[in-house]
């Protein structure tokens, strides 16, 4: 059984006032929580051993998980009540939950997509990189930079013109990250950061000497439901 992790610890500040009293994971899209939708999304592709990290209103998420039936899905909680650790720190904190020598899916709780996850998993199994990142050609202020072989080469903030290049391989292809990845569990032996950090920093650090590949799924539906406006837009698509 393939494992997965849903990143649900964030403060969800863009979703205020809802997140002043609730975690963003429990925000509703047509009456169903983001957390439930993404548990079902992973499960439909055979990912039924799922870790959820918690911090902001952690008790509400734990109670929600306990109070519902998940149809054969095993759910574990990675507790970050002491400090929200961001995407990279949250993953590293949960390292003990993952089986060695296997790959797993990682995704943000506020992402909704119709990406065929089996294709991303198959891509990862075929090319065997350290990580495979779902990416699209949508417009975004921040994007990863890739070469013609879909290898991660850098990162760019279009608003500030900040650019980080870790592989010299012009011309670069700009693609926005979808918040869904398949990662080999060996990554835990390579992560050098500690405490609170972004997985973006980890990927840029590791891309110098390891294969981090992009899986372009441009054309698929991908929605960031991090604001009430985006949730309202998602309700027109995700029924």
C-alpha cells in the first residue's frame, strides 16, 4: 500500500475569518471539507496509508478524523502543536512514519486537482528521481526553472526578479509547482535543513547533485483554495 502525506498544519491566514476558529483543512467546498476531498483523492489511486500533519486547531482535525469512516484508509497524525514547521520541516518531522526504500505522495491540503495521480506515480517509478514534482504552465509569480530534460535547475520570483540557479543549463523553462509530489524515502538521509523550513529550499539544495524532475500536467484542473474567493470558484468545478 502506497503511503501519502497531506500537509494540513498551516495557519491559513488568507482564509480569515474562517481560520480564526478552524483549521483550513476543514474549510468546506460544496459541503465537504478540503481534508476529506484529498483523502478521497489519494485513496482512489491506492494511496490508503496517509499521514496528516497538524498544528493550527490540531484538536479539530484529530476529532474530525476520529469521527468519520475512511473506507479502508489508515490515517496517522504527525503532531506539530509545538511549532508549525512549514512544508519541509513538516515532512522531516514525519520521517518516522514512512517505510524505507519506498516512494510516497506529498500534497498540500488546500490544493484540488483532477491530475491523474497514477500517471505522476508511474513517471516517478519509470525515471526514479529523488522527487517528481507536478508542474503546469499557468501564470504564477513564483516558479521553478527546468531544463529540456525536466530537471530542476532553479527558482524565480517574477515580482522581485530574485533568481536562484543551481544547475547551469540555459534556456530555462518556467513552470509553476502544483503542490503535489512523489518522493523517494531516501530523501530523509539527504535533507540538511533542520527545524522550520520550506521544501523548496530542500529541492534547490538537492538539485545540484540529485535528480529532481518535473511532471508537466498543464491542461488539468488545479485550484489553490487558500482564499474564500478561490473556494467559491472551486465550488463551480468540484461538486
